[in-house]
């Protein structure tokens, strides 16, 4: 595809040859503003086709569920391009493909994987000798970071020596920690099964929730809510089956539980299609139990506005506490106790 340059701007692309001076009449490669301008134009041209297409510069991918639907989508894309006088090179088009290569990935109906040639090229890279080489390495690895578990923590030592200001670039030093991170990342790219499965929208989602460090039932319910809320973009409109080792929660969605906070959380979960909550005995709940006992250090503050609970932190401890529900009568009694304890003692 080619984008025509405005006549008044063509002089900006002028170049001299031994024979004459020439100006580009279409977007050439290498102009600083060409890629974002081209992307902006393509987004506008195909704005009516975003439900079944993706576009990155001049690479357009069309995805459909059936052959007949694919032909309809293809016709809509071609009509949109024709409407804006954009020409497609037919020799570079691949039509009705079950498996395809796109932006360094191999995509089919069930999975997405990195291109083997790209992985091989990265595996042959030597250790960086300069800051520029280290930055290029991070850029290459980051393109496939979604396939590498704990990528951010593994690459952290390399980031530590590349995150330098312009005046401190001379302080770049590649040490043993960076070498280990480099080897670990290459090993994961070569040895790990690198693929991501697409979610099957026809199947229910199985959620296993275990917060063994939180014993009260309201914190078990809160763990379920926070997990579902974090993944809500994947769960809307789908059947959800929850596995928990707390049998008291099995009826929280269809019966009133004598716990105000659990009731509040169950109301917040009404927007999701929770089909069933299944009780699993603790001895069979091994994986969630193991994960809850070996956290990765992620500390997420509990947000009051999300579930209507009072949150406070004990000043003498780093443990997070959830305040109990306080009725008006209890609040009044607590206020009276506070005011009486703060009054000065009367003279005898």
C-alpha cells in the first residue's frame, strides 16, 4: 500500500542524484513521522472493521470463525480500502489460511507461538559489550516476554545497568548478575514450551481459590472477589465454576449468609455468571494451597470502594486487617467510650 504525499510537503523529501533532483510523491521508508502517520490513516480507514481485523502499518490480519464469514469480512476490508483509493499488492496477500506468520509469531486457531527462526537468532546472540547492545537485547527479548514466566524479575539485573541517564551512560558495566540473567532468558526461550492457548469461550472457567493465610470466611469470599475482579475482562459472559476448600461459601450466591461482608461481596459478584461453587477438601486442594503459602511478593492494597469494606492497617504490625461491620448503635457506643476516656479526671 502507498500513501500519497501532499504536493506542498514533497520538497521535504528531496534528494540529489548525479542526474537530477527528485522528490518523493508517496511516503518513503525512513521518514520519522511516516510510521505513526501511516498507522493513524490505516486505523481510520478500517475503523468499521475492528471486530474482525487487526492492522499494523501495512500488515492486515482478518480473523473469522467460518469460511463464509471470512469471505464477508474480506469483502468489507477490500471495500474499505477501495473507498480510500488504497491499492493492495495481490502477490503479497495470503488468503484463507489456517496457520499464518504475523509480526514474528505463528498463529493458528488454538495457539500463538514465536517464530522458530526468531528464537534461533536470539539464542545465537553473544553477551552485550556496550549499552547499545544491551538495549537491543532487551528489545528483542521483550517482544516475546509473554511466553517467559517471571520475565520482569529475571531481566531486572539487565535493566539495572541499562536504565541510565544520558550523562551516566559511560557507567555501563556488565557483570556476573547480568550474565546469569542473560543465560537464564536464553535457556527459557530455547527449552520452555513457548505457546499461549486462546481461551475457549464455549467452556466454563474453572477458578481455584485458596487463601490459607486468611482464616475468616469473609476473607475467603474477598479472595474470590478480588481474583474474579482482576480477570473480569476474560470472565464477562462466561460460565464460572469456583473451587474452594471453605464449604461455608458454597451457597453464598443463592442463600443469605449471616455475615454482612460476605453478603456484600456476593452482591458485587452478581454481574458475573457464577454457575457453581464447589467444595474441595483441603488434602485435594494442593496447588492453590502451595501457591498461597509461597507468594511472589505482590502486595495489592485492598480498595474500600470495590467491595464496601472498611480497611485499616495495624500500626504495630505489617499485617493487613479488615475492619468489622459497625452498626450505628455500636458506632455511638464507641464514640461515647472514646469521649469519656479522653476527658480529664475530676478532682476528688
